[in-house]
C-alpha cells in the first residue's frame, strides 16, 4: 500500500461523514437531558456551545463538581444564560440535582436521569468517571485531553470498546475534526492535492503560562502541596493536566494523526521550564517542548509547544508535500501550490459543530464513538512529554503497550499530596 492510499483509510472521517443532517426539534417534542460534570470555565463554555448547537432540543438538568463554590458559580452563570440567551426552558436545575463532593459524578450518573453527560473535569479524572458513565449507558461529550498517562490511555481504550457494545456515542473535544474547513483541507490532502507528504510541523506557542482565573491561582487552600490546591489549579500541575504539551498541544497532534493516519515509530524530544516561574506555587510543569516524531519512510513531524509570558502566539499545522504545502489553523486553512485552495470564511463555529454531531448521532440512534481517536492523539502527546522529561528517545510502541507510568493516587482524598521534583533530563527515569 502506498502512502496516499494509506491516508484514505482513516476511520474518523468516514464516521463523521456517515452522520446525517437532522433536526430533532422538528421531529420529536421530547428534549434530551444533559448533565455537566466539572463546572470549570470550559465546562460552562461547553454548555453554551451545546445549547447553541441544540436549538431547543436539550435541557440542562444536573451539574456535579468536587467543590460547592464551583456549583454555586455555575448555577448563577446558568441563570444568566437562561435570562439573556436561551430562556428558562433550557434549564431545570433544582438543588437536589446539584451534586457536590468526591462522589458527585456517581450521584449525577445514577440519580439525575440524564441522557448525555458533558465531562469537563481535570483530565486525570477521565477514566474513573467515563467508565462509570459508560457502564450506566450514558452518551458523552468529553473534553480534551483524554488522559494524563499511558496506563490511563489503555484503560480508555477498554472503555471505548464497552461504549461500542452498548451503542453509545462519545464525541471528544478535539474540535478541529468537526470544522468544515479542516475537514475539507484534510480530504484534499488525502486526495493527493499536495502530492506525497514529505514532512509535517505542528505549533502551539502561547504568550501566557497560566490562563485560568485571569492568570492567578485559586487560593481557597493556599498550600501547593495540598490536593485541593492542585485540583483547583490543575492546569499547572503535570499529574492533574498531563502538562501543557498534553493538555493543549494535543489539538495540533490530533490533526497530524488525522492526516497521517498512523502511529509514529520513534520519539525524540527536548524541553524545560523557565527559571523564573515560581515552584511550587505555579506548579511543576514545563514551559516549552520541541519533539521530533519519526513516522518512517523519511517522514518526520517537528512539534513545538510553548507557554511563556510575553512570548509570541503562533498556532499552526503544516504539511509539506511533493506538489504543495497545506497550512491549517483555527482561523483558516489553505493549500499552496498547483492545486491552491483556501477555506471559505464564516463557517459554523467548530466548538458548536462538535456538539451538533453528538446530538444528531444520539437523536438518530446512529452511535458516533470517537474516543479512540482522542486517546491516540493524547498518547502521542504523552510520548513527546516523556521524551522531553527524560532526555531519551524511544520506540513509540514501548509507551503505547509497555510503559507502567501512572499518575493516579491510591486514594482520592483531601490532604497532603507531594509534588515531585520538576523533571530533569538525564535524571528523570522512564517507567
């Protein structure tokens, strides 16, 4: 099989193409019941996006979070949504369906009667919560990344298999896969419009190290070595988030995997943390990464991620072919070369499109399970992270099938949760 034919075997594009256009509101008076687990800014944003996509076909009926103040904040926010944007008919959130604490996710799953769950907790909670939701027969929208370590990635593949057996839809928050411009660009690349792919580059360079809460840590508990501090400020702790390379750069790597349609063969990276970032107050994650992914046949992807104050923003995926170059980002996509092309403007928002696909799959009883795609992209990011931490290159199959790295604590409880040393290349050990 030549490289171009191999590109055409990508299953996700086919799965999306199979989802028909359908208006639930026009064909069924019953609304789907939606619950939110994880009342962070992204969780509340996902509710907005789903309501915009649903056009009156869903009710938000339950919310769950570890912390009462997050529940209270979400409830107030949804009151504003109801008054100003969508009307009270889209929300039915009595106190008894506002769940708080370590078991809040279970209570929402078991007691609320929801059809669909939006999962927007810190990434480390994904396998624990998703397994419970799938076992209970719930459809899911799942924020990125899929997980934080290789053990969790393998767990999620098992959960994806279970979702298939139960006929459930799981749509991930790698929204580029649902964008019309991206989908057309990927199709053109796969159809050979830039010829055979020679190399790829992926960039997510960001001018802010810490983006939550206006760049300030949450100080409900001021001790960085406490579990509460680390969960509330999950973005800056590598066990909670997977590090910024996993948490954010997964978007770019997902596009690379989508286009190339296969695992890399070997990984080799460098990275570090700026000296002036306070530790442990601003967590233990790196601030910059550069990774080479070797896909075989001379094809490499050069991947760059940076989160450093006052640096320059730059986000792009680039594919270099024998007959042209494709450049893709969230503001537009284009092909440079004999088959030049540029995506049209004013396409439907990709953050809403991902929810539309989920809702239509559920409403039509045509399951759309794309959890594996996000797990594969997340695992690629984890591999790059581990190479940067360790200063070692290794075969990709080692981390996919054999690595025993696990970030999950033995027990989820408040109290001291030690912060490991910031990884030092050459000293950090791969496991």
